[in-house]
């Protein structure tokens, strides 16, 4: 014959009231436009522009700020920045 096991009754504590979770609203951050694949950049267009400006300045500085080569300085700077990023 099978014997029945007596189940011990346990007192359960009442469940604690949970506070409703509220998600905080956050402002959307400006994410830079990104490309996928090789040479993908994770910087914004404004940051890239700033890097080119600084690089062009240093190129002009190296040549003594002689006038007449500003466009060439800029093109060289763009090339260098694009190689880095």
C-alpha cells in the first residue's frame, strides 16, 4: 500500500508591493552618420571638418604660411584625415 505523505503547510508572507518601474526619458543624442565596411568612420561630419582644418593649418605652418597654396594644403589635409579615419 502506498503511504501518503503529509504536506506541511507553510505560512506564506504576503508579497511586497512592487513599485512600478518608470523609464526616464532621455534626450536623443546626435549620433554621427556612419558608413559600414572598410574605412567606416565613426566621427561626425563636423568633427571631420575640424580635423581637416587643423591639418591644413599645420601644413601651411610648415611651409611658412606663404600665400597661394591654400587649396593644395586643404586637399592634402583631406587626404591625410581620410587615411587616418
